[in-house]
C-alpha cells in the first residue's frame, strides 16, 4: 500500500491533503484512519465497520476487522486538533482579493433518529421539524460548528461552508456549554482574522455563547432572536447629578420602529440596548404583514451595518446601491446583515447532504466516543471533497459542481487505481511475462483479490 501512495495519482494527492491529520497520530493509527477515509470517499453508502471492511478494506490491507473496531470505539482521536487543522486549511484557500471580507462561523444542532436503545446518550427529544411525523424523536442530538469562507468559483464570489466539529450531546451536558467551548477553540485559530461573525438561530444567543462572543474583540454576532426580547432605547444624558442610566425606555417592535417597504416585506431598524449584551446592538425587524404580529421576525447584529457595507460592497460589487435605486441608502445598509444571516442556511444544507449522501446517520457504534469519531471522520472526508478542488489545480473543475459529484468522481478514480494496482501486483508476483499475458486466467485474479 505504501507504493500505491507514490504510484497512484489520485490516492497520492488525497493522502497529501490528509497528511496533516495523519501525522498527528501514531503511524499504525494514521494508516488505518487513512484507509477508513479512503473507504468513506469511495463507497456510495457506509452502514457499519463490517460493511466497510467486507467491501473495501479487506481487499487492500491485511489489517484485521477488529483493529478498525478498536480504532473507532476505543481510540480517543484528537478531534479538537483535527478541527483546528480544518480551519487552517479553509483559511489558506481564501484569495487575497477577499481577505477583507468577514469569515463566518455557523452554529446549529441536528437530531438523528436511532431505533436501538443500546446507544450511549440515546434519549427522547422534542423535534420542532417533525422529521418522523411526530413532535418527538428517539435518538441523538449533535451540536455542529462550521466555517464559511469567501472564495472565487468561476468568476463569482461565494461563501463556501466547511464543517469544523461535531459533538454529541450527553445526558447531563448543555448545548450552550458545548457550543461556547467549540467557538472558543475555533477562535484560538482565528485570532488573527480581522472580522469573524457568528451566525445562529434564536436558540443560541444567550448565556455562555454570548459571554464567549464578548470575550473576543474580532468576534461579532448576527442572530435571530425571540420577537418578545426586551429592548430599550439608548440612554439619554440629562446632565443631572448621579449615575447616568444604562438604558433608555422600553421599546416595542410593533409601534416604535419605522418600517420601509422592500419588495414583499417591511423592514425597520434602529440601534438599541438589550438585556442580552452590555453594549448597544443593531436590531432589525422584518414582517410580511404589519397587521399580523405573529409574522414579525427580530434580528440582532453586534457589528454596524455601515461597517459591513463598507467591507462587502467595494470588495464584491454585489448588491450595490446603484443596482437597487428603489431602496434608499439608509434602508439598504440595514439589508447587509440580513444577507449575511441568510448564509446560515448553508449549515442546514450541509446536514441534508451528510445525511443523504454521506451516511451520517448509519453508524452502529454504541459508545459516545465511537459515534463522535465516526461522525467527525465523515466530516473530514466531506471537507476533503470540498477543499481539494480549491487547493489542487488537478481537481479545479470540481469546484463548479456539488460535493456529491466530487465524491463520486473521487470514489470512481480511487477504485480504478486500486483495481489497477492489484492487477499489476498479481502479474508481478506470478512472474507473468508480456508475451504470455493473454494466457493467464482472469478468474484466477478475481478469486485471489476478492
């Protein structure tokens, strides 16, 4: 297999991309992990370690099936270091022309239904999306953090979403604690990035997550918040003696915001104070019908819309004021935070792709350690299919296609190279000369290889 790394064009380049992950581990562990990652990228579906071993690993290595079980179930892989490596690889592909644009961190959680009760951390959870047709789901909850980087694909600038880390929520663990720890780990690597923006839905802007946001100068927050969030006007300086007020009077999103009509929606915004953060924030309210209070949506931004406008529009040329003359300049600048928040949907797309095409929910490992190892190895292989086209010119054309297309192309090429390598090895070990090549039994080759 070592010679295969050198002779095979595709496998050697995949190994080159994965080598920083492999070098963290011991040589035997790194070798087994690389073979598992090759299997994940090559197979259309992965249902279990036994399935991977039977249909892929047994033909290319003499390592026993139990060795792979042990690696996944009992080896504490350095997943935090893997996450840091993924961030560095993602940052490395950002073009110099886009260096001023903010880097985005996307935070969310996803539920995975499981039908056995022997899994660790197995529980019954509320499912607002009713994936199984009911409001409750038996299975696991994963908290995920991804990084969205600005890249040029073709001639267009877009934000590319890369998974960083998945953590399985334990019985006594809190999602806010898990999320804040993952954000803090990511910010250790992103400390030199000028602007990092955390995007999340209304469940996460509270408690420990907000404390983590406030502890980093280069970390901002754009989030959907509950429409009943208490908001205040900015404090008025009266000039009277005594300690000045920290907040002004209470505001109502229904009566104290001045709405402008933009397309099919009404939008209003102003700078306010909240109980969530100490400093003032920028609050944006949207509604499709001003008379329907249940349809109001509230968005919070800690970064000034004008600052986002100054970073985004001159660099990309997208959504400029000149292209939208029907929107006044004041309203237009407030739309930029909403555009960035819309990029949060990329993490939902990633969940769909991983569950549909990458066998995310097919794990049969029972321990929390094993499940996290499996899911994060899937994440590394998914990231490989996304970043290799941007970092290796040989695969540049795949950047124009979906991750699934890249996966199928890589898998097909890897299987062909493995077949060719085994075929050549079969001929060499039996000392079959070129003139007698047509005489040997091809069935003998297949019998000895599979």
